[in-house]
């Protein structure tokens, strides 16, 4: 018997939702059809965040608690009313990506298993000049929500002081997002340069709470991730449901709401009523485009004072003026005892074959929950060591492969006396992301 389909009439188009009763959020019981209905209830706001923008398809074909894979290329089998545009990437490859402009196209994308929406900061009409600067606040482990909001308010002041309007939203995950519409006059390199300047200014104003340091071993507090403005980077857009157990939503806010907001208050159940009551609080964002000239002047001042270009993501070519793309610990002359790679693994805990920091690797897992469970087991076996580690010493890395992500956990033992440092042991979770060629089998176009 063929699987049931739900037929919807959306924006004058018939859209079929396959497997509508599939449970996407096991803890809450929400199904794929619930997810579709959520997006239709907030469609005006969700479309404001993605309309006309090329989009990477982040597909959770087995539900929100399953492994996602990233699909840049639009499925070959698609309706003729699905728009695409060709993008080029730092690797030199190109792809036809989906462009959503109406609720029918939005429904079709969600039916593919896209829990959250991940558009590029450009419009299909001009893919070389972003019209959005994105401030992604990423806390290191152990940083509390109040500190994240403290940094968000500092970032708002910096944007305002340099002539841009700041639009806040929860990320739906651990961090916080602030967007600023900009005139599409600058290329990706210039926009990223402005973002680096902003991050450094936030750190200057709140040095104990924020950091612009790229290398995790140097970070503290809340990292202002300027590299989210590099070409090929995407961020979950406004009103995106996130793949959390309680189906949280990346929710636009007003600034008076920010100091007292709680991320768990915004879910697939609560946001539709909020939207019906308040409308889209980002309604005016498209009319608030500003200039990057002031931030770029700040960048010039920082560079004239000796600041090099900040490190780029590893898959980008080395840039003119960029600081050495080497972890600071590897540039230091002194080299403390370094653990060997875990048994049965080819590489050490840094992901390279050699490191000069006393790092050990605890887990490599397909998902973060499994990796954190492995860390909990390690803590139970080393109760005297764990209290000596500071929050920045716990390095939880989301490793992005060609089409999916996996989680690595390392511990920096720099604060543990050398004689008391545990050796590198067999990994608590030993997932091999490359065992099957680095990518899971590709599912069919509908799920």
C-alpha cells in the first residue's frame, strides 16, 4: 500500500506532503505535517527571512533527532514552479540552489525534511553582493544565557554607533543572532572585513565577556563569529524551527524583550500564537538597509594599528594580510607533553598528527548527545581531574563534512599538573566519519 500523502492548496498551487504522520520530534510528538502547518502559520515572517535567497537544503529525512545532510544542489526531480539560481563556491564548484519566494515553495522545501531554513545572505538577482550582515554569538561551553544577552546588547550598540540597524533573534540553539540589512554595494570579502572589525570592537568594549579570537584554545566567553559572513556560509533564518528535542524556534525579538527573554519559551507550539498576536516584529527590516562605510573605516584603523586579517575558515585559500593559519599553541616555542593519538586512531586529538598543547580526545560521535554522554563517562572515571578544567578547556567541535556533521570532544589539560594528566585513552565514542567515504547514502527527493 503506498504511503499516505496530504494534499494542500498553498498560494494557488497543489503541494503534496509525503509521509505527513512521520514523527519528526519524538519528545513532543510533532509530525512532519505539524512542521508544515507551523511554517504556514508564520509564512509571512519566514518568507521575509528567505525570500529570493539561494538556500542550502539541510535535510533531516529521519526526523529532527536523526543525522542531517547538506544538499547544495536542487533535486533533479522538482516541480517546474521551483526556482533555482547557480552559485559558485570557494572550492571552484558550482551548484543550482533552490530559491524560495512564496508559501508553496516553502512548503515543498519543508516536505524534503528541512527542519530549519538556511539561506545565503544574497538575493538571486545579485549573488555577489550580500544585503545582510550577520552577527552570530557563539558561547564557549559553560557560558550562561545572561552573558550571551550582555554581549548581544554590546553588539547592538556597536552596530548602531556605526550606522546600522540591529535586528535581534534567538538562534533556537545555544547562541544568539543579530542581523543588519546593508546596501548590496560590497562583495563578500568587504562584508566579512566589516564583520571582523565589528567583532573586535565588541571584544574591546566587553573584554571579559566577548572574544573575536578564531582559535578555540584562545576563546573565552561569547565568540563573535565573523566568519559567518564569509562566502558559502549560511545561518538558520528567522522563524526556523531548530532540531532540538523541544522544537525551539529561532525567533525575532524586539530589543526591549531581549534582557528578559528565555530561548525555551519560543517553540513550534508557542510562536504561532505570538505571531498571530504581534505579527512579524522584523517587518521593517527590508526598509532599514544601511552602509558599511563606517565599519570599513574602523577596519582600516584597526589594520593601521597592526591588526592582521583574522583567520578564515580552513577550506578558503590563504588571503593577503591574513595572520598565520596555525593554532597559536603550535607557534609557541615551549612544547609541553603532548598525548599520542587515541588507540586505533590515525590522528591526534587536534585532528592533525601533532600538537604542542596537552590535548586529549574523548569522543568522536555522529551526534552531539552521544559525544556528551561519552564525556560524562570520562568525567566519572577522572573525578579528580575534571574540577581543574575551565570551561574553555572543553572543546566541543561540530565537524562539517561534505554533506553531514559529526561531533568531536577534546580536553585541554593545560591547567592540570603534568604528573596528574590522564593519558590519551581509547575514545569513549569512536565514530569514523570517513568509513563510508565521508557522506551517508543520499535519500530520495521526498521524505
